[in-house]
C-alpha cells in the first residue's frame, strides 16, 4: 500500500484523533441545537454512504436527537417492476438480456431475471456495464437493461454517441436522476412535520455532475449541504459541518470530497449523456412519477430503443411492491428496515421479497448484512449501558 493510501486508511477509515475530536464537537453542537430544535434530521442520498454509516456503527457515535437517515440513493430499488417484467418477456421470446448483477435478482411483479433463467432457461448474462455487454456480443439479438443514476449513464451514453452499438443490440433504459428523488423526499418530510435540516450529497454522482449541482439546496431550500466521501471520517466531518452551519444560521454548499469531486464534475462524461438522452418524467417503483427524473434515448437514437423496437408496453402502477413491503418509504427515509414486517423474516438477502433487500446499495440489504440497530441495542442493554441512541 502506497504512502497516501496508508494515510487514508489510518485517518479516514480509522478515524484517528481528528475523527474522535469531531465526534465530541458533534455531541456538543447537537446539545446546543436541541435547545431550539426537537430533532435534527440529516439525510444522505447514496447507498454507499448508508453502508459506511451502518457498517462502521456511526449512528451509535451520534448523540440522541441527531438522526442520520438514508434517502433515495439506490437506483435498483426504484427500477419499475414493469421494466423487469418486460425484460423477462423478451428473454422468454429468445432475446438475450444483459444487465447488472444488482438487478439480476430483483423481483418484478411475479418473478426475477434470475428465476426466469433458472426456470425457463432464458439467456440472461450479468455484465459490468454497457461496454462489457458490447464486448460480449456474438451476433444474437440482445437487449441491455440499463439502470443507475448519473454515475452509470455516461458509459452507456458514450458507446451510443460514438456509434459503438451493434445493430442487433438495443437499450432498455431505466436510468434515473438523483435530485428529483431527493426533492420528493424533502417535500414528504416537510409535509409530515419532520423537515430535513441538512443533506449529505452523493460523492459518486457528484464526480460526474459536479458539486455545483447541489447548490440549489442551499440557495432555494436554505439547507446546509456537504458533498462527502465514503470513509467514516468523510461522513463525520460532513455531519459536523452541517451542524456548524445550522448553529450559525448559515446554509451553503461545501465540497468535503475534493480529492475526487470538482465543482464542474466530469464535463465530457455528462455531455455524452445529454447527447444520447432526453430528460423525461419517469416512474419510481412504489413512489410514483417524478417530473424530469428519467433518461430516454433521443429521437436520433430511436433504432436502439428497446421499447420502440419491440413495442413494449411499460404499464407502471403504484402498487408494484409486494403486499406489506415498505421499500418505497424506506427509500424516501420515512421508515427504516425494521419497520417492515418482512425484514429478515420473509424477506432476506438469500430470498429477497422487495428490491431494497437485493441491491448492496439498498438500505434493507445494508442493515441485513451489517446488523442495523436491534442487536446493538440488545447488547447495550445487557451491559447496562445507554440503550437506543438512534432516535426516530
């Protein structure tokens, strides 16, 4: 391991003295702020942030009254069941389906691509991305099922714009944009009387669209916002900065993840996206249609559009989650996995019922793998220590 990586490993992941001091300051600031706020709720909008928070137990380092909540940061979790169903129909008709490993096991309205392959012998192949699918192409009629936020769309767009897509391959687009999902979550929190006090913006997405993409949160909503990296210290420093701004009555954008994210982002990559796709209203699974939240191929690339090529009818419906499944509320930060009656019972990582349990960016999957709160609080109680640091 090189010198710079050792420093990141020691200071950012191991927290070090900076992290320990930051946690103490967070406790002090929270105590002061709770004298005039009932609760301080901060939302992050990335599944990898949720993984960091849960895996490293960061919530249990936070004082009572400070809530860290996962927002809409899992694109697989909001991929419509109708898109999965359409891909399965094509596969049963003999079309090869290329897709990401995260989506392979996500149930549609009746079954998943995985079960379609095992039950009917459908030709479904897991790939790293669109370029990988093109490299694996052997002439057979194929469809790439593309899902993701702004991070994965550029690689697909680049292949399309540069004319690298074989004639017998097409795209079924389920790409979504992050900000509309966040805006919807903020609106619902406000309507329910639990407004967000700050936002931790996603590092991966920001590396493409730039830190500037989140300035509207401070300018129009008056919210402190920090673009953060994915090590424990990155996240803790982001929380500290948000609390500091709240105390000072400030609301501005801070880029903590400057070692990766620039103000403008990857302009070339995003230009490819804008050349290949149009921004459209799009359906989010269990949530509904969000304005200007999806990416569809532009007219000049319509021969590559699987929806048009195969005359697919994507019948989106609001109730495209299993009965009792609370993935939509969990995705929006209005509930946590343990609120769902299926969590770790009828819905597990081995046998997922809802989409949030499949993807490693899904909050339910993260909690199932890393423990969530129940075990931690049980252990604290057994040791006669303070229980229930997580305050809903």
